[in-house]
C-alpha cells in the first residue's frame, strides 16, 4: 500500500499537495532517525532585542516638551526624567545580561520561549510604572508598584535561567557560569524590602532601586570567563 501511495504521489507530483506530503514524509523520517535539528536561538534573541528597543522608545516619548523656553519650565520634568534614567538603566542591564545568557546557550525549546515571554511581559510594564512614578513625584503607591514590577521581572529572569539550565544540563557551560547567582537573590530581597518601605519613606525606597541598579552596573564577567577559558 505504501508503494502504491508513493507511486501515486510521484505520478501527481505537479500538484502542490503531493510535494507537501513528500516533505512531511521526509521530516518524519529524519525525526525518527534522530536527524531533526534542534530549535535555534536566533529568533528568540532578535525578538527580545526588538521588544526592549521598543520599550525604551516608549519611555522617552513620555518626556513631554515644555511650551516655555526657560529653564524653569524643565523643573516639573525632573521627577519624570529621573525615573526615566533609572528605568533606561534597568532595561539596559536586562538587555546586557540577556545577551550574555544567550551567548552561553546553544539551543532553545518551547519552555524556554515561554519563560522568555514571561520575562518580556514584566519588562513591558516598566514604561507604565516609570511614567506613573515620575508624574506623581515618587509617591508611595507608584514607587511600590515600580518595585513590584522590578521584583517580578527579576523572578522571571531567574526562572528563565533555571529553564535554560534544565534544558542544557547541570554540567553545562551555562550552569557553571551562573553558579548560585548570589547577586540575583540579594536583589530580590532588596526589592521586597523597598516595596514595604515605600509606604514609610518612598524616596528612600526609590534609592534602594538605584542601589540595585548600581550593583548590576558593575560588570558581571562570569559567563565571559567561562566562554573564553
């Protein structure tokens, strides 16, 4: 029966569906023999880069140009600008770390794609909390929500690293490079403390977010050292 079907497909190979059936058979045969290639990381990396670039663009559009031509007109924009600078730095940190993370990654799967989307979801909320915090001059609830988004983004990034390690193995280059991720765990603790502190002293809580950003601005060369060794 298979031979008859093959002859039938070959006989009608000018039909589009016949060519498609042959391709499906070839893919199935390659998959059974173990010759089907794993999912590459290129599209995931390009998509993530594009999303982060768009988020930065959205944030800068929140900086409204004043109608007056003197320096006094810029004074109301100071809180908005400061919150923008911090959020720009955070997005830059995530882009940098994400880039290094994928440099140590060989392949991805469906779980990695969803974990990456989970991270991008929380990062996509940064422009909103940035604008709300700046427009309300670092009031308690905006600062608390700002920290909540940072906290959940940090947790999402941690989940992404665990999913990648699970896929590549505990003895992989990625697992060795990340180690125990002490800095990431400390950051989560500081975020949680700052969220609670927002209702006592919101400016001090915001400074704790600045502190975490400064800590992450210090180059983390764990992955670079492993890849170049």
